[in-house]
């Protein structure tokens, strides 16, 4: 299978990943009145861990040596990717609006590119920056319902800092994946990251449970929580990790703008909201920006791979 075919498959995985992650925000907003942010995060990743462990434990012994070699990096990935990113967003939506959260979350792809440029000395082409800007405008067009001037009424609050912090944590996780050496079984890697995240969340969950008590959930809430713990938490993460390994961080970053677009489409399909011109225009701009960001020159791609190649000591 050639690189072009591998890239097309990775782009398909990224689209599917963003579709599943967009449902994460909808379900989290639906459950936030019943479950506290730390309890929601702890329960979500706990369900994910229960799904992964039966596959990971039989493979742990033959992966142990590689895990020991890279344990500081795995600890960092589990801390930022599992323990902090979504927890900060869940915490933020307690005090900030969903619109503010989505707008500020749109800074995450830019953080990925800027950190990649600083850490990996990864040069981005004008086409990539243009594509990222076009995708950002498309996402904002959907969030602001066609009135980009409405961003002038944006009010910055304490919860908004948590959204930005969550985006920064995700950028660190995404770039950290590029440093991870291949060879660790995907299920074992996922189980280790989940264990790290759960270890961080355990005291926060205990504190919240002591203050608010354990939540009482109905059947629909349990079904939503189980879905959240399986598809957005396990399947989507595995697909994202695989796609990053195939196409790199710069190309994958622009796909994050699909989340508000998919969220709007799900609101139309599931909640009966009307389809407006800005939905179509925003989605077209996002896909156009992704195409511009992904179709880079071969020379730029080779330069990025050289920058990411481990150096001999």
C-alpha cells in the first residue's frame, strides 16, 4: 500500500474520529446537570479502561520492555491527553457558555501548529496557514450563525481560561504522539494512558463525591455514559493515534474544525433545528481548508519527517 493510499485512509479515520468526538460535547452538555465534571471524566475513562483491559492484559508482558523505555513520555501523554484535556472542558462548561467554549476550542489546531513549529522546528507552508485560516473561519461561521461580527460581543471569563488550558493540553498530547516510538501494542498503550488519567482523576472524583454525593442516573443517562466511554473514549482515540502516526500533526490539526460542523449537523438531525446557509458555507470552508492544509508539497512533507526523525547521539 503506497503513501497516498495510507494518507487517504488516515483522513477517513480523522473524519470518523471528529464525528465521534463531536457527540462527546453534546452528551457532556446533556449530562452536566446530573453529573459533576470530575465524576463525568472519571466515569467516562473508567468505562473505557474496562473495555480495553481484557485486550491489553494478555499482551502486557511482551510489551513491558518498550513501556519501560518510554515511561516518561507515556506518563506525559496520559496526564495531558486523558487526565486533563476533557476534564478541563467539562469543568469550563459549568461557568462558561457553549458558544464561548467552541470558539476558544477553535484555537487548539493553531496551538498544535505553533508548538510543532517551536518544538520540532517544523516549517509550515503558506498553503497550510491559508487552509487553517479558511477552516477556522468556517467553524466560526457555524458557531456564530453566519454573523462573524458577533465575535465582537465575546466576553472572556474564568471558565474560558479552562477551555484554553484544555486546548493546550491537547496540543501537547498530539505532539507527544509523534515522539512515541512505534512497536507498543495499541491496546496496551491505550490501557497505560487510561490508568495514568484515572490515577490523576481519582482524588478529584473523591473530593467531588464527598461534596455532592454520587449521582443518581436514569436509563438514558447510563446509556449515554456507556456510549461516551466506548466510542469517543476508546475507538476515537485509537483511530486518532493511528492517523497521527500516518500523516503527522500538522495535517491532522485542521480536521479538529470538523467538530463544530458535525455538532451543528447533529443538532439539525437529532434536535430538529433548521438548516441555514451558514451551515453549508461553513462546512464547505472547513473542507476547503482541510484540503489546502493536507495537499502540501512533497518536499515540505520530507522536511517535516526529517525534523521528526530521532537524532543519533
